[in-house]
């Protein structure tokens, strides 16, 4: 039986026996607490991705840090200046967490909720996913 994305993410986090595993587990909990309807997926060679009406964020461990990247980060409010990476881009923004860094849970939840709201706002006026792909009526001559 094939593992679900959530089960694979569980294994990825468990494989990190240093501080990064704990940081990813905490970030994952914050993500789900901020939006109980968020969906876990795997993209880009197995990277954990969180989606709700579109891509919200992804996280990834590196040798000396954990990176939480927001797909539409450049469009999101960040009053507490959590974004500290990828600031020059037109779309993506990220937060790099290093060992011992405090995770500002309330501010992070605000950004996560803003990302979901941004995705939902982008869907207004678009054809619902279930209606796409229905062939147009063919008019006979």
C-alpha cells in the first residue's frame, strides 16, 4: 500500500533527530492550527507542501536551518517582519529558522491565514474546478 503525503511527511520529520525535526513538527502544527482545512501534499522531489485553494507554503530542512517558504509571500502583510529570506523576489518570500530561534506563533498564523485569504480572493470570478473540462455544446449546421 502506498503511503499518503502526511505519512511521508511524518517519516521525513522523524528522520531528523536534531533540532530541525522538532522545528518542522512545530511549524507543521502551527500551519494546521491556523487553517484546519489545509491539505498536505508532496511536490518538487518530495518537498512537503501545504495548500488551500492553491499553494500556501512549503518547508524544508537544510544543514543549518529550516526554511518556511510562502508561494505568494511578496503579496502578504508581514507587520512583524518575519520574512528574512528571498526578499528580492516578486512572488516568493521565506522565513529561515536557525537553531535556538523563537517561532513567533501568533505572527506566523497571521501570515498563514493571509496566504489562504489571498488564494481565495484569487479564485473569485474564476470557473470552479469541477466545471472545467466540460465540453461546450456543439452546434450542428
